[in-house]
């Protein structure tokens, strides 16, 4: 509950009823305002919802001439919005998994994979790096099976990534995000393995493209699930010097039978 303010009105005694009606009319209109009235000395309450309580008093002076009307405003704080899993704006239904994938942005904004409010891959977990970052989750239990990153700019890691993807058991969810460059040393075997999971963009990957992908192995995801996005590096449109803006997908995946 917040502050209060006084609204004073002085009226001849014989006009008391008219004064009260006037005051109530003012209150009626003030109660619909979303911004404070500095003119009347209200405190700044930008994040408050206003509820109005009329508290009128008639105080007659010794000369029976005037009346003072006192009005108290109560400011009731709006409830703080509840934080949702993986920072969704609205909650996922109880029988679904919440997920959010965010590609890297520039050199220093690392990629993230969140599943059921657990950060599977990210800077704070210490398991994210340049290249393609992958998390494998058991679809039935919702438990993490493995996470790994594969540098696609230096070294020969495409074959290792292919084996990692193929090692995912049936009834698995696979989440993939790029940080920095994920294409320079991406070979045909890896592209085929990712295509087999339903990717339609893996062959469109370019140097430093931002890419996110959600895949299912051994079952089909609902048609409306956000699965894949790509954003290419473009010197004219890049958000960062040499890198495109990060991209994300998020949503709710229906749970499998336990």
C-alpha cells in the first residue's frame, strides 16, 4: 500500500451537498487515470494500480460558514508477474516441456539452451563454445543425456559431431545452437545426419550464420512447434561488427507417455 494525498474543498455551508457531489465527481474521474496528478501533490506511481477510497468529512467552522472535505487515496501495488520457465512470457501447460534456444550474438554473447527452466548449455554452465552446441534430452523422462560443443572453425570435428548426434537413443530431443561460426568445417556426413532429423536449413548455413534447431528422434513433434531459424551474416544488416543478430525459438513440447 502506498501514499496518500489530501484534496481540500471549501464551500458555503448551504452548498455542502453540492460540494460533496462535486468531490465525488472528481474522484470518479481520477480513479480512471493511469498517471499521477502533480498538481494535487500525488507521488509518482507509474507501476501502481490505483484504488480509490472516499473518506469525506464535514467540519463546520464556528461561524457556520464553510466545510472542509478530506479525501484519502490508497495506492495498492500490482502483484509482481510470476517468472515462467525459461523466461517465457506465459506459462506452458502442465503436460508439456518448456524450451528456449538462443544462438550466440557477436563474439561475447554466448548461445543458450534452456529446457524445463534448466540451463543445459550457456556461459554460466561453462559448456558453450564456438561452433555448434548440442544438448540431448530423454523425451520420456525429461532428463539430460548429454551436452557437447563442436568447433566448426578449427580442427576436424564434423565427424565427431556426427557420431554424437547418431548416438542419441530413440525417443530423444536434440537441441542445437550456433555460436560464432558453425559452417566452415561442417562436412557432408554431419549435414546428412542433421537433415535426417528434419532440418531444412543446414545446407543453407554460411560463415557466422546464426542457427537454432529443435529435433526429435524416434517420434514426431507437433506441427506447430517452433523448430528452426537461421539468420545470415550481412555487412549491411549485421547487429554486431562481423556477426548477425542472435535468434531464438521457444515453445512447449507435449510430454511423452511415462
